[in-house]
C-alpha cells in the first residue's frame, strides 16, 4: 500500500519506518529540511532502539522523505502524526494539527480517486470529526464520505521500545465511520494483525480518541497510587517492593507498573493526563482522582531531595545526579523527574554534576550552569552525595570509591552494593 505520513517527530518517524518494514511504500512529509535529509540518507533523526537500522534498511527503496505536501497524491492513505502541545491551562494546542490539515487538504484538492486520512496524534474526542474533518473538506473541496474518508488510529508507543510496540502490539484500535475506512486499515495492518497476541479493537472515532487518554490516565494513576503506597511503606520502615510484589499476584491488579519511585514523566503521561483533566472541566466535570494522581507524582522529586538532605547539608555540597532522561532507553527529557530533582537541589544551594548516557545535550540548553560529566564515575568523583533519577542498566555497576561521602539516595531501585556505601536510602523502601 502507498502511505504518506505527515510529521517526522517521534511518532511519525517510528510509524513510517515500521510501515516500510512490513512492506508498504512510505513517504514522510516534514517541514524540517534537516530531518528530511537525515531520513533520505538512511539516518534516524531521533534516538530510539531499532529505529536507525530500519531507516537504513528502507531509505531509498520503500521509504523516503520530502517537504512537499503534493507527495500525498501518490498515496492512498495519509497519517497525521503532528504534535498537539500542551497549553498553559493543560488543554491541547491544535494549531499545528490545523495547519497540517489545511496543507494536506489543499494537496488533496488535485488528487483523483479516494483518499483516507487517519489521525494518529493524541487528540480529545470530537477533534477528528469536528476540527480536522471540516478543514479537509474546505481545503480539498471534497466531502467526507464522497471520495474522502477520515479515521482515528491512536498510538501506544513507549519511548525506548517504540519499534517493538508498533510491530508487536497488544492491541490495534481503529476508529472509523465507514466500512471502507475500516477495511483499508485492516489491510494496512494485516501483517501485524496476523499475530495471535494482537487484539483488534474496532470502534467509532470518538471512542478511539478517548481510548488513548483512558489508557494513559489509568497507567499514570496506577503509578501514582503505587508511589503513594510506597511513601506510606517508607514511613512504616517497610519495603514497598516486597509489599507490592505480593499485591501484584492478585490477577485483578497484575504485577505491571508496580515499581514505586520517582514518578512518571515524558511526553505522553503528563500531557495526556493534563489534557484529559482540562477536557473534563470543559465538560463541567471535576476529575478529582486524576488531580490527585498529578499531585502525588509532582511531590516525589521533593521527597527524594528531602531524604538526601537528612544526610547531607546541601548548601555548597557537590551532588551527583545520575540519569536525566525520563526513562532509560531514550534521550527524551520532557517532564523528566530528574529535572525537578535538579531544580530542588539548586534551590537549596547544591552544586550539581549530572550524567546521562544519551540525554545530556537535550538538557544543557536549559541548564547551562550545572556541570556535566562524561561518565557516572566521573560524576561521583568528589561528590558529597548522589541521587539516582533514571535507572539506566549501566548504573548497576557503579563504583563509589571516588566519592567524598558515599551517600546515595535511589529514586529507581537500581542494583547497588549497599555495603560499598556509608548511607543508602531508597525513596520508598
């Protein structure tokens, strides 16, 4: 199938490479010429496991990129993978999505034959039908249902495992309003749907839009509940991990997302939970449980620094922060809890030296005044204390010999030799 992808960010690039990998002819449409050049040269514009290899394999054959929207006329299906950033009140800013829909609609005005436009971006219920659809109709001169179709196909990609998540998902959700759109998407995803482990969910457009939000809101709330229980366990001098391991044996609860610690960040959970909260208030509903989940999550970095301050006078102290990305396996630092930890440390007068295997250059522009180390060991050298903010696997092999004071407060429960430390504190254990 001939497919076009509008947007080459994290989602768009991954979707394009993976669709090419399962045999489709894919064109990425992106306004950033550097990204276009990178993809056409067979290079990945973002750090994501397994992505660079697939772009290298398919660039120049069945994957290419362009800045020209007219390329959509060569395709049968277009995915809109555009950012929907968060406004100050938590609501979605749809300006980029609207501009993309306008450009796409104008390009489709000169296309012969039918075309399916699929919204892949995370948007609140009603956006696909009430915002994107009318723009496409106005700009293309074609009515939806009369040669133009729209659909919603939410993504469930986790940074660090996005390629595996796309090619081996637990579910694919197709939100459509016509049999033709549903059949086209079933054909597109046929190589993946042939897996017994993948469930197909077919629903209307608005339900598909809400499924993504409900999915992330549930997981974020579960993590915050687990962290709350971890905080309570800590107060009782109990190990939350032992407690929650037992709780996870209940098949109504499951063992997934039961690691208490520093909290959630990234580009999805914070934005999606806040957008759903704002959307609920637009509908005159107060989302009290989601509000509480955010409150608990936002308090975890301060609790980590409070624990460190129990052992180290922070004013003038050299403190190593290990990990900057919001999770291991990615260089994404958006809403990373590590940055909140740094803010709390510097507010209390500490001198921060930070290390991350891949994310330093994404932090440096916003934190130019802290020190950056070339390795975890270099960050620990001469440090009066250290905190673990991201559980990169290489942190399991740390040596603390060079520290001025071997004090470690762990926000992620890495595998550490506690006997090599003067003080080891777990955030919730």
